[in-house]
């Protein structure tokens, strides 16, 4: 469905003329802002299509007026009672001064007649618009909220128009079978707090965030979401509400609200429908000015996406499927925290999860609950370590064993013993590449013979942000020598078939990116590589031999993704080079 053409004039035309944004994007943004009944500037900034500085400089040139340095003034001296605070927040405006029957109003878009008219009607005086940066206006409004009385918490936390924020179907997952007395008690004063926390959870789910950070500081408080691997600031509630926000989150996850000196762990389940629920893993950490609380969003559906959705290339997928089909041996997945190792493992387990197989897992913590798989939570307080859980598994007649992480020699030895005695073992390690994983096992003290004979496949992976398919644009002006320097000559794709794209940004994405895709290197332990391991070769020797057998390092896999238009060159460099 084609969007009707909008004649560009004023600020939108200036933004296009300054080559800050494409005409199609600004047309779409103008229409969307009108639908949402907000200013174009607010829409562009909220969607991160442009920065407030870019808009402010263009507006200053377009209207021939200087930018007012709002950040240089103390907001306490601005008149508070002239205009209703809700109206100011709605239109993102700040009253600067009243002189006679004229109100000087700081606003990011002086052509926003709707805002000027409404404020003028409410104040009963003529409004003189003053150009200011949207970011500075927002910060000033937040400072006003900072000084607001906690008796009006709902107003301080901002508008929360979502329906049913009071009565979300939420329950604590009590892993210890111990509850805190009075954990569910909340008075009427906490209703705005409850709504705000619930809204943050729902917003995070809508945006596809993986983590929510609640962070207290001396004079500020902020909430950040990790979306597509990048942290984004979402809200700044008043700092004096930090204890109440922490208490609410701890109550939800059945933690001890009176204990603020040590870290705590908990879980929350949010039921979105009869057959859809989202788990949150909650962790608190004592800081200088309160408790930082991080919620990891655990979507059970991520394990059932299917191997096709993860981003494996055909040859890499075949190697993984062949390793899963073997009755014994070890499959290792490696990469830094947040690189998607858990999803790769669970995808493999989901493929193996049939009635004919007995599957046992030892995890710390259990991130995704799966029907048909025997999952064990590691508990060091009672002596249930990975090694101890593995010993028990081997007496439980298993076919497939998954170990959350190989952290020490004891766990590694038992895992390898299981792989050598007719069991398929899946696990993770923290290394930078697949060849380095082998040397890491050797350095832990595992005999070279055991490593060479038990490990079948090693997968090293990263997650790269996918380019938005709606707004990405070809990067036509890249010199050939730059592509050569980046390594595009050695990726196995002819130069004429390579199309590199760059992020743009639209209403459907975040700064030109939407979603993530896996970038992998898959190392099959061949007889030649086994001999190098037995001879005590280094990771470089293993890498050299693997490349001769067709192995693709992470860098080459990332460049192939860039050549196919899935990720940008900047993103390929971020995850494999920078």
C-alpha cells in the first residue's frame, strides 16, 4: 500500500535539503506524527531518526533565529504555575518568562501551531515561541519532575495510558520454595509504581528487548533496555522513587525486600495470554546509591524458532545437523556473553527432543523451560555443582547431556568421559574462536588424546544487528580498494554479486536496524586436526589446517553476511574486528 505523497515545506524540506534524511522517510514520519498527535520533531527524536542537534541547527537556519541555550539556565527560575505541567509534557515545551502579556515559550518546533494555540488558550496570554533543542527541553522537564512531590507519583512517572496496567497476570517463580512474609502487600500509594513497572515490562516485550536495567544514581535514576544488543535509555523517573521501584521489583520476584546488602536472584512470569507467557530472570546488585536491578527476558519461543531462523549458512547448518545425528561425542558452542549460545544449544536440544531420547541438562540458571527435557538448576549452596550434576546424570540412563558451561577441569573431564561412553554431550565455553576452544581445553588440563577423540564439532558465534529491509540503501560509493582491504575478495562471492547496504532509519526500525542474525564459524574435528591436537599444535596450527579443509573464520562469515545485505560493514567490523 503506497503512502500518499506529502508536499514538503518548512522544516521537513530543510532537513531533506540538508541531506539529513530521505524525503520518503520524512514523509512517512510526518504522517505518523500527525496520526499520533505529536510534533514531527518529537517523533524524529523519539524514533532516533535524527538527533536533536541536527534538527535544531536546521531549524535555526530555516527560521533565521538562534538556538536558546536551555541547559545554561536553572529550571527553578522558570515560571511553574503559568501552564499546566501535563500540557507542557504533552507538547514538550518550557515556559521561560512572562513579560507583560507575552509568554516566552521554549519549543523545538516553532511551527507547531497546535501546541502554541493550546498553551496560549490555557495561559491566557500571547505566546512567543523560542527555538530550543528537543533534548534540552526533555531534560529540563525531567528536572522539574525530579523536584515533584512523591504525593503525585503518578504525574512524576509520566503518562501511562496503557490499559490494564494495574492487573497484569504476573506471578513469582519461587525456585527456593521460600516466600517472604508480606511479599504481596502493596498499598494504594504504590499503585503508580506498579503501573510504571508493568509498563516498562510491556514496553520491553514490544520492542523485543533482551534485558531491562533499573539503575539508581546520586541525583538521577534511569531505565535502559538492551535492544538488538545495544543499550537504549527509555525513562528517567525521579531519583527519590528508587527505593520504591526496587521494593516493587523485589516483591514481584519473591526476594527479601529488607535485604539490601547482598545480591539476590529471582524470577517472574508474565502471562500474556492463556498459552503465552514470558519469564523474567531478576538480579539485584547493591550499589553506592541503591540497588541496580536487571531483568533478563526469557522467551521460550526462541528455542523453537528452528535452525533455519538462526542464520547458519547451508554448509554450517549441515555440519551442526550431522553432529546432532551422531550417537556420541561432544558439541561445543563458544562466544562471549550475549552472543546467542543458549539459543543455539536449545535449538539443537529441540531437534533431539523425541520420545526415544532421555535428555538431561545442568544449567545455571535455567533460562528456558522445555517440555520433555529434564532440567537441573545448579545450586552451589547445597553442593550441586556442574560436576556433581553430571555424575548423577550418568546414573540416570541418559542419551543426551547438556552442560550449561564447562568452567573447570573436573567438569571437563566428566563431560569428555560421558562423550566417550556412548552419550552426546552439548556444552558452552567462553573463548574467542573455535580453534582457541581446543587449546583452552588442553590448558585446563584435559589430555590431548581425550580432546582429539571426543570433540566432534565446535561452533563459535556472534550476534550482529540486521539491517532493516524496508529502509536500507545500497552503499554505492565504496571504493574497490576499501572492499579489498576489508577482505571481500576472499569470501567466496564474486565481486559483481556483492551488494553492500547501509542503515538509514524509518518508523519500523531503530536507527536502520531491526532484529539480529547469528554469525558463525563451525569447526569439524577432522583426522588432520586430531593429529595436530595429539602433536601439541597451537590454535594457529589448527586454524591453518582447518582453512585448508574449507573452514570459514568469523570475519569471513560476517563479510558474507554484509555482502548479502543482511548486516552493514560497520556491524561486521563491530562484532569481528573492532
